[in-house]
């Protein structure tokens, strides 16, 4: 609650069409090992170095290791970031909604940042906020070009495969400079690094908390499109992504949440036309 109150003093400027809104970066964490702490530290330091004007809120999703949680809280205090520890492990949507709610209440754009993302270029936030859609409007949601530590593409937008009847990252494992991945594209984008404008939060709302772990970002993008707005993949924004380091260690709960969330997506959108997200080559 302290973060919620203090953030109201972020910026007293009136928001007009000519003024970029302040941004709140929301980083969910779930810490089980020392390597998790190391990745969070790299994420925070690289974010503050490359987007110093952004406010940062770390929301811990009921991590089971109190010493690691205390270390992250101390790092946040040292770096000038907000910290909020949730008492229970609630899943991704419920965790990031803490930050999305605070961003909306304070007139901020929100940027969801996975704790296993590491930034490499200054100015990435400015480029996300400057991204427009095909109609010249500020893009409602903006994604980024994410790379594996070996330099290959991890994410260049999201596609729907008629063959697999599932959503996949476009050009995954392709070279980082693949020409097709260097073109801004209207498509769903991952929440690993995702700008959600204040106006989008105001019109579309928060993430669907019925998703506990998996496809919540695809669902949000589909809701944005259904509202007549656009999600854009912006390739000039790059970051390293150590994909699924935190949630990738499977256990019974993660397996159950993943299955339930997958069923929710394809039940919720069973009658929707998903063919617009199918690559033309397929």
C-alpha cells in the first residue's frame, strides 16, 4: 500500500497529446535459487541504466525463499525502485495486475518486464512509447525483439499456427538480424517486455486473473484487438531474455496452472477468427 500512495506524487504534469506519460515498469518475481537473484539484479541494473526516467516496481509473487526476497528488497531500496511482497503465490496475471492497477491509478503507461530480461540499448522506452499503429495512433500495446543469450531470436511477435493449432513466437531460433524480424508488425506480443498504455488500461482493463500461468499475454492482446485497438511488435527495441528461468522449473502446480490457462484461452476464444495471426506462408 505504501507504493500505491507514494506513486501518486510521480508527476503532476497534466497529460496532453503532446506530453508523454510517465512510465511504471512492473517486474514480477518468484525466487527459489541464488541464480534467480542474480538475474533480477541484472534486470534492475540494466533497466535503470537504459531507462533512468522510468519508475520501477518489483512485485514478488509469494517467493518461498525469504532470504532471497529480503535481498531483492534491499537491492530495490539501493536502486530507488519500489518493492511489494505478496504473501501468497498467486500466478502471473494477479501479480502484474498489482502494478497495472498502480499505473492506471497514477496516470502512467505500464511496462511489464520479466525478471529474466536484461536490457542492452538506451532509449528503448522512448521508442516503445513513440510506436504508432497503422492509423497513426499511439499503439495500444507494444512488444520488443527479444534474444536468447546465444544471440538467436526468442521473440519477434506472436503467430497462430494452423498446423499446431497453437500460438508460437514468430521466427524463434532465427538469426537476430533476420530481415523479416526487423519489420514492425501488427500482432500479439509477449508480456516478457510489453508496454501497455494508460489509455489501454482505461479502456480494456487489467489482465484476466483467470489465467494463472500461460497465455495471459495473448489473451490481453486479443482483447485489445477486439476493442478496435492495435498491438505492435517494435523490432528496434531489443533485450536479452533468459526465457522461463523462473517459471520453467516444472512442478505439479505449474503443470496444472499451465493446462488450466491453455484450456481457458481456447475456450474463451473458441469462436474467434484467429487466421489473421497465421503467417501468409502457411
